[in-house]
C-alpha cells in the first residue's frame, strides 16, 4: 500500500499544473515513505524518519508559501507561471531542501544511514523525481546565479564529505548530493539535459544499490571479502561505480560531457572548470569503493583499510 501511495504521489506531482496538486503529491510521497524508513524499529531508523519528516514538512510549507505568494501577486496558480521574484527564491530554497542540495543537505546522509539499502535507493532516486520535475517546470523563471552557486557548493561538499566515510550508504548519499549539483547547474540553460542526467543517474544508482543489497554490503570492510563470494556481481558493481564517477567509455561520462558543453556555450567556462575539478573529489571515493569491491585477496585483519 505504501508503494502504491509512492507511485500515486509521484504521478500526481509530475502530472499536475496546479501548485496545490503538486504540493499534495509531495505530501503523499513523504507520508508513504516514512513507514518504509522506520520499518526496522531501530532507534536510528526512527531518528532517520523523524529527520526526514521535519525537513520535508518544512520544504513543503515553503513550496506552499511560495505558490501562495505568487498567486497573491499575479493571480496565477499555474506551476509554469511562477513569476514573482520572492516566490522564485523561496521555491528554490524549498526544492533544495527536498533534494538535499547544499546548504540544506545535512539531513540526507543521516537519513540514508538509518534505512535499509532498498529504501535508500528509493530516497536517492524516486523521492528526488517530483522535486526535479517541479524545478524543470519552473526553470525559466528561476535565478541561474543562485542555482549555479548551490550546484558548485553541492559538488564540492558531496565530494569532500564523502572522502572519509566507511559506511556505503553515506558514501552513496554524498554521491547523490554531488550528482544533484551537476543537474542543478544546467537546469536554467537546458532543462532537458537535467532530466536526461537524472534518468541515467537513477539507473546507475539502482544498479549499485541492488548489487550492494544482493551482496549484503553496508560497510567497506564487508565489500573486501565479497569478491570471493560473487565475482560477477562485483564486476557489475565496479563498472557501475566507475560509470557514476563519470569515466569516459561508460554511461555516466555522457551527461557530464553534455553539461560541460552546455555551460561552455553559455559562457560559463570557469563554472564548468570548477565543477569538473570538484568532481575529482568524488572520483576518489568511487575508486575506493571500486577497489574494495574488486580486491581478490582479502587483506588480513591487521591491515585496516
């Protein structure tokens, strides 16, 4: 029943033109995922659900506030008619909170750490889809400078905070933050590219999470011994991780290349350079995950990774 509600909430949000309907869809989504997060009744899971609820409730309130503000000044309830500057600012803040863009990212790794891998997958893909759609629909009226700043910060923090993590779910959370940075930077200029990036990111993340779920790996040390049990799954994991890192022959390279191309067309070569250099940070922890996943001789207990 919760899965049905999730699908319903997402569908309502992405297919609605009216702000109230979009807001209702977001609320249904939030309420449907909460029981899934807190399913294990572990104190950490309950804490994760509470954190998730508080941030999403705050973000939803801001969405509602920005749309009411816009309707008050322009008389328009249509999502694409978001023209009032204050409303645009508040909406950008709200969506950043929903997505977990920096500086509203603190809840996301904690929530991911408190849930199972499958719910983590839902949180980092399915739950990001409605807010991304709202951004897509309002992208012409949003402030590009603000989005670029948020995006560059997200890629930086996502890469930097993920470096010293050993918990795989937290690493995937920071990876998600930096990917969202890549999507946010280009949405004002070429929204379709953001959607393409999101679809590819969803597929790659799904592959990573499902593989991790099959080999029951939650921490890096668990990965070290997994090659001997299932080489095939670990090979898949290696390729998907390198793809998420954006290494050339693989899928993940394509959207990044397109985004850099688009930014260069928009005379934003410095931003493109900065964001590319910052993604090297996240390359490091993808490579570390990939190395741990494909190490054929498990190291002795004395050698800590």
